[in-house]
C-alpha cells in the first residue's frame, strides 16, 4: 500500500513552474548577451579630452638597437567618427603625446588639417607596427582646399604629434610601433 499525498499537485502550478523557468532562462541569456556586447578593448580608459579613449604605446628602434622601455600615453581615435574629428580645434593635448588613429583594415586614405590650429607631424605604421613613412602637416583654416597628406604605402596606424616631436618618441625609419593597452600610471 502506497501512502497518498496529503496535498495532491495543483494542475495550475505546472504552467507556473514552466513560466518561471522560461523567465530565468531568458534573463540569463540577456545577461550573457549584454556582457558580450562590451567594447572591443575594455582596458581602454576614457580620455581627458571628451569623445576619445587613451592608449599606451612605445616605439621600438630598428633591429640591432637597444629596445625602448619608455611608455607613452596617446589619445585613441578608433571609430570613423573619432578619426574624422581628430585633433580639430585642439590647442592643448592635456599631457598626451599625440593621437593614435587605429584602423581595422589597411588604409591608404590621406589626412588633412582643416580646423586644426597646431602644426603636426604624422607617422604611418603597417599592421605589424613597422614604420611606413612620416610627414609634417601645416595648420589649415576652415576651407575646403586644405592639402591632403598621405602615407608612402598602406598603413593600419597613424600617430599625430606636435610638429617635430616624432624623433623624441624614437619614430624613425626602421622603428616599430608597439601598443601596450592601458596608459602607464603617472
């Protein structure tokens, strides 16, 4: 003889259990999807200049020379909108060495200085960080005929610094750009 349940199961509870399981499953899936939708590099920090992140970098000299251990901090322009804005209107880099333009694929596009009051130097680097070329750029007012400055070959990164400062960073033919993630602590 089997004992009888004192309280037989209520048929209304079974759909309620399924509803709770479905809601928990959907909530769990939403949490995973939201977590997976973070920026591509969560180590990037919002820069002191609004609208940009910052990134640490160093420049390795050409092979055969002692490696550089000096880490620098630059503004990062990684989106189309950030790259289009660049250093327009900027007169103070707020302690950054310059701005690094990062592209997801090799680029051959040129840079112009429209609405950029500071004279700049720009160095272009290949996808593996190898130096491609560099050029000095003159400020240009708000007019459509500003000169276009281009690299000697396709590039993945472009580093803009105040004119004449590339050498202080070790940027010369044969050097290599190394990105280090977060900026070094000050």
